[in-house]
């Protein structure tokens, strides 16, 4: 059986959303092919595993600490999950021993937000040299930082609304920041640059509201982005599945909300009593009512956005539509619920989507194994350490 470690939770304000996504992945993996091993990362950064972590009640009741605490060794080729136990007894000095808890064949990250979606933990997986689902370090980092993301889109002639940005430290000169923002013209959208799930986002229409929104956003990130807010527009979301060679675009959805921006509650606090709250429960038109021309344009821009940041796996691209003018709002490299509902409406089941994502991960891993990671230059034998130090001193 192929062991898939599903990693979720994490040190992020999107912790609870990540738990929901992780449990959805565990529940829907093809159990005839894959054995899901839950790895829950607590808000304190501790790793836990065990069957009880597959049950949503464990988190509602705060009982996750009753599971086995585990850890991984960040060493190339080490594909094991370890646990620690205390050995020794009455007549022997006690000490701890590391035991192999499980072998890991691939990793399925279901971590939203900081340290999970931003390329941080992907760097650890790369160093361990283990296959993992989704975007790599570069794509994750670029997709997480909304400023870098939009800079990349602009460089690739992908349309985005006007924006500006600044750092939290610049708020000491508030008047300069306000002046910079107000050049865009009200209304404006204020966001933390490195956060998702609509956390810390505000729509503002005057200086007082802008001042308050800047303070809110700065609590979540040191970098704040301010965008021109479109009025009387529609929001359209679509997902892209694949790698650079083969891309599949999902159905388009149009979220329905009474507000100009979707809130955290709109996205995740569903009214269903039988399902965990998640994005597929929010009100929407699916598929969205679009003309063929606009639909084709959105699908093409979605592919271009996916390629622009070198994405892999599945990403959701959010669009703003006004008078048939299409703007890319952002790309989400680890979308809530893995955006399964956007593919399901077109006949691709959640189970088959997860299988496809693991196939892509293994393909990418095999391609990476073809790379050369050493260069025999015989540099040590050609260089005198002492001479090098003297040369450096002369230069600097």
C-alpha cells in the first residue's frame, strides 16, 4: 500500500480551514490505492498522528494531544515518521528512544496560509527528497505574496487592477501612506499581502476607514497591499489542474454575496448541518452564466496565470469581471477543499482529482531526479585555503 502523509493544521490564522481541507482529503483518498496517514500540526507547531485525528470531533473537543506526537528528520532520503518513547525502569536510568512510526511514500500538504502555502514547508520536503502534491517553493512563495504575484502578472501582460503597497514600518508616516493610497481613488480594498481566506481584508471609501483598515491589515502581516476596488462587478473563480505540459481548466463559478467582498464567514461558515463548513457550501452559480467569449478569455488567462508563477497540481484563480473586462484578482496555490467542487460538476470526482494530484507529484519527482546536483571541479585541490583568506582580506 502506498502511504500518503496528509499534513494539515499549522501555525496560521487559517488553521481551522486547513483542518477541514485535510480531513476532506483523508476521507476522499482512494483507499484501494493509498493509505492516508494524518499529520496534524498544532497551533504551537507540534506534530501529531493517529487514527483519532481522522475524526473531526477530536478537534472540536480539543483532544488531539491524546494522539501520538511524531516528528520527521530533515535529511535527504529519510522517508520515515518517528515517535519517541521513554525506556528504562526502576533499576535502569531512563532515556528516550526514537522509533519508526510509519514510512511515508508521498506527502499531501493541506496547509493553508503561513508556513504551509507559502513555500516554507515545501522547502523541507524538497530537502528530504520526497514526492509531494502541489506547488513547489517558488510558486508557493509567489502565489502567497500578493504584491509579487501581481508584479509577475503585470510582467506577463496579465490584466490586474491598479494597486500599491507598503510595509508596516511605513505607517509611522501615516500621511505619506494615505496620500500614496488615495492616488488610486476610492473605494479601495486593503489586504495583508501574505494571507488568504479573506482574513484582515477591508473595503474603504474614505480616509477614516482607510486609516482603520491599514491598522487591521498590519496586525496580520508586515506588508500591506491596497487595490482599486471595482464597483458593480462580478467575481468569477476557476481552477486549473496539471503541470506545465498538460492543463485542465474547471468549470467557472460565481460566488453570491450581498457584500462587495467575500468574508471568511461567506467562505467557510456554511449553513449545512450535515457537512463540515467549507467553500463548496457557499452560495454560488455553478457553472457561472458567461458568454462564450468571456468564458474562453477567463480560461486562457487562468492557464497563463498558472504558468506565470510555475504552478503545479491544482490552483484556483479568482477573477474580477466588469463590462466584459476581465482582471485577475489572485491565484490560490492551495485552495480550500482543493477546489474539488469546481471539477466535480464536470465529471471529475474528488477521489479521482486526488489520485491525479498524486500522479502529478510523482511525475514531477521523477523529472527532478534527472537533474544533476554535483559538479566535479576538483576545487579543493586547486585552492589554498590560506591564500584564499589573504585574497579576501586584500579585497575587502
